C-alpha cells in the first residue's frame, strides 16, 4: 500500500500525492468514506468509483455489513 504525505497549507490540511496518483485538472470531489476521505475526479466521479468497486471479488462488500 502506498502512502502520501500530509502538510499544512495556510489553515488547511493538504495531501501530497505521488506522481502515479495525480489527477488531471485542478479540482476533485471530496467525500467522507468511513474514517477516511475519498478523492474522485470532478468529470465523472461515480464512474470511477464503479470501476474501482468492480475490481473486487463478488461478495467482498458483504463482509463489511
């Protein structure tokens, strides 16, 4: 699992993403996800999430209910 560095930018917290995780554009959708934060591209955030979830084995999400 890769990691990213957190830092302060003014009064905000920011994340320095490794090159392979960079987004196109200047904005992302930010969503709380459990005790974490999910960043998705602004252009089609739900398609990206659907694609990511489809890579899990069938029944994977049932383990969290």
